[in-house]
């Protein structure tokens, strides 16, 4: 039994025709037919029913087909892995990230590209919820996400752990205060990141524990825009402490009872195969 015979069997089964299979494989039709016959003789079973207008699998052929596909996939996987390990020549790594953080991702990507110039890198920005979905569905190899509770089916490397603060314009009634309780946020017009982000989830969870739903008057895609809206007096911003305390036009307030904090982490799938390119990228964060 040879691999090309299995490949011919799969092609004929998928095309339901020796002629179409031969065209797809770019091989003369008699050669395809002869090799499939040879495979049938070796197995002692007819694998294809040639009596109709279309070629169909016999029961024996239907039983053999999954094994033929698995054998071809295994060989392709071995070749791809060998190629990647021999210099990561044709690898690909898909990275996701939330829109705002202090991780110097540009330097990480530049260093990785310098070490593995043949690897194709894609980068996408999205909310943490959508990035987690991308990891679970295999569309992403790794992602920087904001989170409160770690997703149970992902591995995480904590990158930052930062307090979540409130912030108001200097003319706001709370501008003389240094702290604010979660309960004080009830019925206040809040400015926050959109649903699906880590900070929004932390806010909603804390408010729910206090017995109310937050009143989000404005939501934005980045913490910087949230800060700008609050500086214009449009409401109470909920922000990472570094941004709340680093914006010249805002008065920060530490949220207490309970104190809120958000984590930023590099996440990847715990189960399933991982390419050599993805493994090499993850190792960048161990340096």
C-alpha cells in the first residue's frame, strides 16, 4: 500500500469520477484507475462501485476512506511540522489583542519577526469576549485579553494586575473626594468601555453583587476616549488606574467596598495541536 494510492482513492471518492479525479490530480486517468485497482487487490476488497454513471464507494470503500484521509493528513502534518522546525520557514501565527494596554506588543512582534522572518504574522484588535471566542475556535493562536475570572479552558500568563478606578471632571460633585463605593455608582451616568471588554465585565459583576445594574450613559472602544468624555463632564468614567490617574483633565477616585481590579493576560488554547510558529511566539513572553 502506497500513499499515492490512498490519495487517488480519496480523490475518486470526492469527485465520484475517475476522469474528474485524474484532472484534479493532474495525472492520466488510466494511471489513477490502475493504482486504485492495485490497492483493491492488496486489500482483497472492491472499494469502488463502477457500475453507475457516477463512481460510488462500496461498503468496504466507505470503511477504508476515513483511514485513507487520516493517513494523508498525518503525513501532511509531519511535513508541515518538519518544515516549521527547520527554521519556521512557512509558518503562520495569528495574534489578537484588546485595544489598549501597556504591553510593548510592537517590540515583541518585531523581535519575533527578526528571529523568524519566514513566519507570517497577523494581528487583530477586538473585545476580550471575541478574542476568547477566536482562541476557542482556532482562529487565533494567542491573544492579550482583559479578564476578571480566567476562562477555564484557556491557559493564561498574567501580564498586568491593575486597580480599576472611577474618574470625574474637576467640576464634578465628587471632585473633592478620594474614594467612592461601588454602591455610590447606582443611578449615576457612567462612561465605560463597551460590552465584552474586561473592565465592563468587572463593573457589571460588582454592580450586580451590590444589587443594581450600572447606568452606562456612554460607551467607547478605548480607555482614552472614555477619559476624554469624562473630562468633558459627561459622567463618571470607569478606567484602569494608570489612565484615570494619568489624565490631566480628570480627578481619580479609588473604588472601594469592594476594590476593583482587572488583569491583563496572554491567553492560548489549553488543548489541541499547536503549530511550531505559535509555540515560538509564546516563548517570546518567557524571555
